[in-house]
C-alpha cells in the first residue's frame, strides 16, 4: 500500500448537465444534476485512496452542511483527515455546467468564507511522520504546502513532490516550484509564463523551451504539459541531450514515443491520450485532471517509469470521463494491472482494458 499526502482545497460541486450550453437570458431544463465533494486536492485524495493507497489530506473544512458532506465523502473513501482543520464558515462552492453536445464544462466558483490561512496551523512533525512516498500539492495554501513539503523532504530527501500548475495566478506558486520535483502544467500556464518572460505572445511550441530554460528550480526534474484529448508532453532534465534531435517546435509533428531535445539540458517525449474503448463515449471531463494526478502518484509509487506512468495516469483520467461525476475511478486491481504491464515497458494497455467501476457519484 502506497502512502500519499495531499495538500490543497476542498469544496462542494453543484453539477448540472444540459443538452447544449444555455444562451444568455434563457431558461433551460437540466438533463441531470448532482451535488458532490470537489476541489482539486479533495478529488485527487479520494482517487488515490480508491486505488488502494493510504492517503492523508491537509485542507480546510467548514462546519456548515456542505462541509459536513465533504467530510463524510472523504471519510467514506478512507482519507485520513487528522491533519485537516475545521472552523466556522461557509464551504467553497463550484457550479459546473456540462455541455453534452460539445463535451465541455464551464466552472463558476464561489470561494469559502472566511478564506483559510493554514500557514500557522500546520503540524510539521505530523506531516513528516506520516511517511509519505508521494506528496501532491494543488497550488493552494502555498505557505502551508511549503511547510509540509519541507517537513516531508527532511525525512525523505528524494521523495516525489508533484505540483499542479493549473493556473498562472496562484499566489506563492514560485515558492512551491522550489520544492517540487514534478510540475503538471496546463497549456495556459506555459503560455502565460512564456509571455511574461518574453514580453509577447508566442505559440506553445516556442513557449515551452523558454519556460524550461527559465525553470530555475534545481529540484524540479520533470514538467508534464497536459493537452487534454491530444495527450501531453513529458519533459525531463537530462545531463546530456546532445544525442537527440532538436525539436523544431511543431507539436503536431512530434511523434509519440520519440524523444527530442527541447532545450539545453531538457529532453521531451510526446504521449498520447488513452484511446476511448469501442462502444463507449466521453460523458464529461469533470475531475479528469485530478484523476490524472492521482493515477500518476499511484503509478510512480509502484515503480513505473515516468514515461509509462503518464500513460497509466491518462487511462485513469479517461475512466472518469466515461461516466458522469468526478468519482468514477477504476478499481485498484485494474490500475495495478496497467502498472505491471507498463513497468516492464511492454505493449501499451489495450483499449478494452478500461473498465468502468460500479461505484459512481449519485446523479438524479
């Protein structure tokens, strides 16, 4: 059983699906609705626990009815909340509109009140003594997350610390990059960071080398850029990439599985999204990024090389997309089978290996 420590936000998700995205100033009937626990860290913690890991979550919980529901869901998934905090206030809420025609989701967020400041409340000894093999930070509560990371690294200097770089405007993100070994980035994050450094907008293919060269964080060894249905790009530091062909910056021309030199000291390889099995279809993408993070943690702990671990993570993410809600994680034995097959660098897991679990979020 792996041990995963997660630091970040939890909230309540109101999810409503519509045949198509509602027009302004119109009345529309939802085809389905649900209310469930959400938030990047909350989702990832639940996913990692459902895959059979021992998981602890550091987050702020509130004592209103929504907070009680979030706490109840996490405890039902056997997530350890002994390092989380509870206080008077209102739980953060995300309102998520699913467009069934375009397969998109739009999120409106209402922050918690009062907003949490965990920096002075963290028990660094408890965090270090948890014995985590993998630390997952969602970019929130930066000061507290940095404290937890330092405590964990003091105990295990070589442990994996993954940082979710979803948005460029997270306060304190640079300080977390100092402790991270893996950064999982959206294209928005990469493009904004490159534009800020360049002073101008640049294409993704040109932006990435700029971001890598500016990554003055010596502990950061891996940058994963997720591209949704197009898969992603795995970038890793290497002492010598001179033997690799230089990347021309054309993302579409980058063949999957063929490493290239992206920048001085960095190699990159394209990975494809998991194929949708025949007879199934993507239902919604709520929580797919969090599922990717949970799957990556699970695979890395089990010794799967990163180039193969991203494939396992992609399959975990796909499984959640084949049904409504953010809790449709694959069964532990299914994920372990994927990990075993990829640890030996054998053939990619065939599409038919994706299994839809019976336990899902309740939709009405």
